[in-house]
C-alpha cells in the first residue's frame, strides 16, 4: 500500500484570516475553503455542515486525530479500489460517516463494518457471514462491495451526490423524494428525504473538509501503526489459528487481528474464500512454514545457487527468507 495523501484535489487557499487554536472557524472562511474543493460532490453549506466541522476541528480534536490515523490506514485501500473502477475519490468519505473508519463498527439496526452493510445487502454483494467470519468487516471485500453498490446507485440516478444519499436511505426513498419535490438534485429534494438523510450529505461534506484542511487546524493523525503500511493477502491452504500464526511469524496478536477484523474467532477455515492479510515482510516466512509446494520451490532455488539443503530445514526460516530475498534481488530474471 502506498502512503496516504490526505490533501487530494485541493487548490491553494489564502490563509490570511487563519484562526488560532481554540477559536471557532469563521463561517466565511469555511465557505471559502469548501468552494475550493473540486470533484463530484454537490457542495452546499448549512448548519449541519458547520456544526460537524466545528465538532471535528474544535470540540472533539482528540477523536478527530484518531480518525485521521485510521484514514491513513484505510484510505489507500479505498483509493486503489476506486481507481480500479474509475470512480470518484470522494466516495471514500462515505465510510467516515458510516463507521468513523472502524471495521467492526455495528449499528443498532444490524449494519456492520467499515461501510455498514446490512446483512441482506451484504449477501446481495457476496459478503459471506458465518459463525467464524463476517466479510462485512473485511476491509478489502467490503470496499469492493461498497464501490460496486455505489456504482449501481449512480447508474440509477446519474448523480453522485444523490447516489451517496441513496446509500444511506435506499433508492426507494430517493425516488419518492424526486416525485414529491419534482427535483433530481440532492439539495432540491433534501426536505423530502428521511431526517437522517437530510443530514447525511452535509456530514459527508464536513468529512471532505476535514480530510482536505485538517492541517490548517493543527490536527495531526494519531495511532497509525507501521504494520498496516505494507501488506499482502494470502489464501490459507489449511485451517489456521490466528494465535498460532502470531506465534510462528513473531507478530503481535492484536496487530494481526486488526489486520484481519473479519474473523470473529481465532479460527480461519481454509475454503478458498477466506484470506489472511500479513505484513509483506512476513509473507515469505508464512509460505515457507505453511505451504509445502512453495517451500520446495525455495529449496530448489537454493540448490541452484549452491546453498546446502541440509541448512534449509523447516525450522531454519530466517535462512530460507534470506535465500528468497537473494534470489529476488539478484537472479529474478533467470
């Protein structure tokens, strides 16, 4: 994963009237900054937008900095999936409103995960759930599902702001609001939407403001772990225990669980669907221990370059990893 650039698609704004820490941002300055944002969101300004921005930047600074830290973890994944589908990057702000970027967030209504899928919608978009796993909490799979769902909503309404509103209240409520208001844009139909959805787009706008201008409020991302920076996914060939994987790969168990929040227990069932996300620097070690065929390939490489097989037994993992590193660096083209 690449590092996060939270300051995407923003033009330079004059900061002549920049407020000091603790002072409430001036309304006109907020409007000026919002007007400088470019993209597909139909940017408007109302009391909800202002209230949420003040919450982020003044009254809840500690929780905001933790949120920014989680954005550094998950935004690169969101951005990658959006690029793959050639969809607007602003969609990633939806997850901020849905879950505050907590992959195991659960609502009273039963919505779950970063993108807060209800069980039925999750099944519709192939997110599996059983006693051991809930893929609604799988950051990669749930993001792919959310991106597809939002794309489907856009195909229905032809407007990204309306599609995002539909993500919150459902397409039926959007069609009802269009009939009642005679309008097809969000702000034109807003008063005819459910109360929660009337506030939903303003909250997305406030999240967009935060992610683009947090630096002007002296906010700093907190709590980001290096373990999330460079990761890869493997497909287990046998049933695994997260505890065993943690011990064998010398990984902190809680960090491993945070990398794989979809597992409700420590058990991973090998079924060609379940995956395991690991730090990239542990992937070769994982294969060397858990994949016999991969281990034989490594040993064959070792033979070719005059390593002695007797020193490359299963318990000599560090040596095996060095062999692979040497091979990849020096002779990958052979």
